[in-house]
C-alpha cells in the first residue's frame, strides 16, 4: 500500500463508523411523548421529570428557537411531535393558523384554565402568564406608571428596552394599537425611541444590569426575570442586578390593566402519541405543576389559588389587561411594521 | 513522495478501457450534483419569495431595506478594512522580520479563529459594560465612585460591531496571505532586494501585488462570515440585512418576505465573489521549485519591542482578553455552583462527532468539485465546471437559519422518496430518515462550508503545474488514478488547511443546528444558546469556554499545516 492509499482506508473506516450514527430517527415506544418547544427545556425540566415520575411516560424534547411551525409542517404526517409549546401568544396562534395543531377537548383543562386563556375549540391552551413590567432604579420613587408615560420627554435618555422586534415587545405594541389606535401608537413609539438610553437590543435582564450600570433609570421587561435575579445566590452578578431595581406594574390608560403574554401549548396535528400529549397538558395545569411554574420559574400561574413565590407576590396583585389574546395577536404584524417605520431599533 | 520516481510505475499499469472512461467522466456529473444540492434550498427559497404580497415588498423597500443595506455596507467596508490591515500587516511582520517570540506569534495570530462571533460579542459586552473590568478599572484610576460618573462609548453600536468582527475575522486574511508570502514570493522578493529595493519598498511594490489574490480570498471569506453573522450583529443591535431577514421571518411570520431579503442579499454575495475573482485575475503561477522561505530581517532593541507589541495586539483583542474573561467567569461559576452538568460532556461529544463527519464529507465534496473544474479545464465543459464551483460556494454566504429553512422542503421530499422505497422494498414503516437525524445537520454543514474546501483545494491545485497532468496522461493514467497518485499527495497541506477551517466552523455553527437538530440532541453551541435563552448566560461561560478550547486544537494544527515543510525543516 502506498502512502496515499492509507488515508483513503482510514476515511472508509471512519465513514462506516459514523454512518451507523447518522441515519435513522429515534424510535418511539408507547410510553413516550415528544415535545417541540420554543421555550428552553431546562426551565421546565423539573416539571417533565415530575411528569415522568408520576406516569412513567418518557418526555423527548427538542428546543427549536425559531422555525417551529416550518419544521413541523415540513415533517408532515411523519412528524414525531406530540406537543408544541411556545412562549408567545402570536407564535402559538401561528401554529394553529398553519394547521400543524389539532383541537383536543378535556374537562380537566377547561376547568383549570379560564376561558379567555384557551381557544373555544381546544386548539391551544395557555399554561402560564408573563406580565411585562417596569424595572425602576431603586433610588427613583415611582409607584404608579402607565405604558403611555414611557414616551414622556421627562425620561429622555433614561429608558432601556430590548429589540422592538422581539415578540414580547411586538405583543405589547400590538396591545397599544388595540387600545389607542395605530396613529397614537406610532407617536408613542417615536416618543419611546427618543427616550432610549441605548440601542434597543439585548435581553430583558440587561435592563436591570444597565440600570445598575447607570446607563438608564427605568426599563420595560418581563416580571419573572426579577424573581430569578432576586433569588440568585448572594454575591452573584444576577443578584446584584436584581437588587438594584424595584418593579412597578404599569397599566394602559384605557383599561387600567397590565399587559400580559402567555406560554402555551397545543397538540400536534399528526401526534403519534396524542393520548400522552393530552396527559402532559393536563399534568401541566395540575396544582403541583402550576405551583412549580410559580416557584421555580416565577411565572404567574393560569390556575387560580396557586401560591406565588414571595418575590413575585411582593409586586402586588396582577390586574391583567382586559384585551383577549387573539385580539392582541391580530395587531402583531402591524406592530412589527411600526417598529420598522419609526426606526425603533436603529 | 517524489513524483519522478512514481511516474514510470504508471506506464506499466494496464487499465480496463471502460473503467478508464467512467473514472474520467464521473467528475463533472458529481460536481453538478454537489452544485444542485447547494442550489436546492436556494430554489426552494426563491419559490417562497414568489408567494409574497406586493404590499409587503413595498413596506420592506421603504422602511427596512435602505437602512439594512446601508448598515450592511458600512459593516462590510469597516470589517474589510480591518481584516486586510491586520491580516496582511501581521503576515508581513512575521514573514519579513525576526524578533523574539516570532514563532509563537506566528501561530498565536490564528487563535481568534477558535472564537465564534457571538461569544466574542457576549464577552466584550461584559468586559466593556460599566460594571465590567475595564470601566471599573478606569473609574478606580480616575477616582470616580459611581458608574454614572463615566460613560464610555457603547459597544452596542455599528462601530463596536465592526471592531469586534474585524478582530475575530482577520485570521482568514492572515492565513492565506502568510502562506503566499512564505512560499511563493521568496525568490521574487529576494530578486527585488538584490536590485536594491528596501524592505518597505519590497512590500509595496512586490509582496503586496503578489499577495493580492491571497488577500482577496481571505478577505472575501471574512466578509462572507460578517455578512451572514447573526450572533454579534443582533446582540450588538446592528440592523443588518441578515438581522432583517430574521426579524421579518420571526416576528411577522413572513417567510416570503424573509426569502425576498435573503435573495437580494445574494446579489451582494455575487458582487463579493466578483471582486474576489477580479482580485485573483491574471494571477496564475505554478510552483515549479521547492518553496523557499524569505530570509527575515533581524530586529533588535526598541524596534523588536515595537514589532512584538504591534503583533500581539490582534491576538490580545481577538482572543486573549475574551478567553481570559471566560476563564474568570467559569471559575466564578464553578465556585458558586460547584460543577458542570453531565450534559456538557454529551454536548461536547456530539459536537466533535458531528464536526468530524461534516468535515470529512465537505472535504470529499470539495475535492470532487475542484477536481472536476481542473479536469474540464480545456474541454467544452470548462464553463460548466466553473459554474458548478461558484454555485457550490453560494451556501457560505447564506445565513445559516435561512439555508436551514430553505432546506426543509427538499429534505421532506427526499425523506418521502426514501420512505417509499424502503417501505416497498423492506416493509419498513415510513419515518423521517434525514430530518430529525444527524444527517440533516451534516448536510446543512456541507452546504454552508463547501465554499471553504472548494476554494482551498482549487487554490492548492492551481499551484500544481499542469505539465504533471500531461505527463501522467501520456503515461496512460486515468483521472482518478492521477488524482490519487499525484495530486492528492501534493495537495496535502491545502486539504489539511481546508479541513481544519471547516471543522472549526462546524463546531461553532449555531443557527442551522438549532433548527435542524434531532430530539434530545445538543451541541456545545446550542447548549450555550439554551443557557443564554434561559437568561443565565454567565453560566453559558462554561460552554463558551468549552467551544473555544475545543476549537484551539484544530487551530494550532492549522497553524502548523500552514507552514510550508521547508520552512520547518530549514535551519
């Protein structure tokens, strides 16, 4: 064998060895359920483990950040997906619209979840609530705030917020359109843009970090991050950021309610384990799971009467905005176009 | 291996005529197949783009494209200037001058290749944040107590993004240009010197013009990376075309719109490729003598110190500072929590297996395409061969997410066909063979990175004199045999270089992996991303450090492969 032949032999062996690993999807036994989620599974892993303990059903997960609908659609009737989970109402309704879900009816789900947090037909169910709140430098004395006030010139150069195109923000802007109309919302967005202390980018926790870093005084972000930050180990960076701020729940002038988005789930249209999928959904609204949502993730439970984490409880009672979720989702594209139009992210 | 000795052996070897013909003719069809595979997701995107509504296009044209285009052009211009200055300057410094630590610097300059752009953006945001080490130290020096007392320019800006990308992407230029300085130019450079030109004059009048193709190749790779970067630009708040593709698709669930922007980006890419072709034009010289390194000028005292400092700046900014920061953050994390999860090890294994497989496949495909181009050189199909090579390189310019989305439909079709055949032949129930298994990931990596291997191997082949081909042919060797017995051994450095680049890139790949990976499967990059999504990205420092460390080994190997053999063996 010449020198040049040896690498070829090695190549062939490597190919054969890896070939075995490459092809063939996973096999799915009866006692399994497959979860496609745009929500990072680590956060709900305790819930999934608990579900597995109780039922013996194994949960497979794939964290698909973007393109969940596209992927499931392309997989078609051979898709192994059973449950589809998202962290934004718009994304959830997209799944329904794209026809990758199927309606399911369940007494358990209907009695646990209020009617405005699920579809009549059972196409989708909300599992937890996420209120979008004001982070305030703890030296600032603010107790009441409206979303409209964010555009007040007195906050010039003092406001931090993530990208206007992030679903959390487009949902908020969409709600503003539903309340005040597109024209007023455009003016409002221009006002907020003029008040920004830095580019609209990064994540929600960076609002707290930038407040501590002296870049801004107030900012808009989701409430559960505060629960996470203030419950972080003493001395960690996150704890210092969390301790630098207070939370005020802003309201819309019109409704007097706070903007709320949801995490939710639907059963996949071609779910091979539809029964297990339903079991998983029912488990996720059980008292036990809802309390895990509240205590481990600091999110607001959809089910009434579940105990809150002390940090979240300290924000006071949540008065959610009266708009229905599909109503908000309807204006989402318009909201996103307004963000482009006013150059919010520039 | 010495070529003359092996040639007589070729003549004595009888070859069956039919096999002979197949082995000669097989290359072009294979290259066409590779090009078609790259084009499939792009065509599927084009189809999506056609479904869009005109109203939407108006919105994009009025409010999105002008800004995104000007941001993107500014970014490319800025990054282009930085990578060319740093890359060429550093390459000349370590080739033409000798100073203490030159050899170490020679490979250290490649280290930023191991750092993905999204990690360096994360790191610099932390390092330069008012709460981070640099502003804190400045405040301490100036005696300012509150972070409010000192506002530095924010790295979350176009300028910040240009600097970050420039300092992490310059090794592409450094790598290609240094090889050129070291191997090809030596005799010409010395001729210039004997004719009385000084070192500076040699650089401007001989070395730089000679290195132009190498600079063009390196810079175009770096710019393509910058163009499809999503991590750093999005994180630093720069609305580039790629970021717009992303938001159009995600926030407006508007795939046609996203596809339209993505396709208009291809125009930019074609322009870049044209510039690169132009840069390479009229530059065909073959290596007819053994490469001889340039005799470097020994620097002493202050000048040596200056060279040392200048040379290390890109390494410190592009690698050492962020790496040191990650080490510190990891140490802090281990101290607070006391361990890393077992999942990290599983992710590491997935990453390495996946990257190795993708590298192997991509190098083979690149070899096929490049060889087809060379074989068809003087025949009627020459244009077809060249077109295949260009088409095969398009995937590198398309953002990973967009490529992955475009790939979904073709994958579904292939899965359907495989499913039908298998269930008809072996009664196996239909399932997703490609989608939802690692092969989809290997495929998308192949499409993304084929440009690297095609380009690298083409450049390597160009340095092998065509007279060798004629000699082998006249002695009766067929195309495959000629490749195996003559070109492959000579191509070894080029192959190694291309393979290592693909490996490093595959390890860092994030967006396409996120979309196409199978269930319960994480790579280091997706693991890091999940940590970041969980809002605990300082914990991601461990994964980030793992990516950087795992990328170090191939980069060091690359540094060794990049040195011509004679440079190492010469006294």
